[in-house]
């Protein structure tokens, strides 16, 4: 952080270095290391809601409420392929799901990343997103 007085001596100009980063549809301010900032929620609420929805749908299908993804899609008025992409989130490693719930997931782990196929092997998931234990 740097503060300077204007040429006329009436205004103090404060410069704060920062990076703006989009995450979960929101813009976050990333301050330089060592600079204290007011805490904000790093949780990606959009991704969190999708993970919760995926597990709810899986429970409904396993419980017999829906016999297929197609039945679920008709009930939810959503496309079958969208439902299938969301349901893939139930294949994430438990520690990765926990990180998403706590807002500790790496910046690269967004819905934009997860909507594409990813490894089912939990160790490969951890390696892919830099979350080795």
C-alpha cells in the first residue's frame, strides 16, 4: 500500500495493489501476501449448490423416486445431459467435497472446470487440482 499527497496538498491518494479474480460468477479481490484484508467468503456458492443438488438427486434415484436420469430430468424440467453432468459431482473425492463446502477449494476448481469430464479416481482428482494430502 502506498499513500501520496496530491500536488495541491488537498487530497491523499492511496494505492493498493490487488488482483481481481472471477470465481463462481463473482469477482473477488486477491490482496498481496502479507496484507491484511477484511475477511470475505471464499466459498463458491454456485458450485456448493450444484454439489448439494447432485447428492440430493442421487439419493432420490437410489431411493426409487426416479428410475432413470430421464425421469429425473422430466420432473426437474431440465436437459438430461445437464442432469448427468451435475450427477458426476457425486464422484468427487470426499475431501474435495469437504473443501468445496468449507470454501477451501483451489481457484481452478470451479463449475466451469467440473462440467467437463474428470477422473473418477480420487488420487487423480487430487493431482489434477493440486490438492494432494
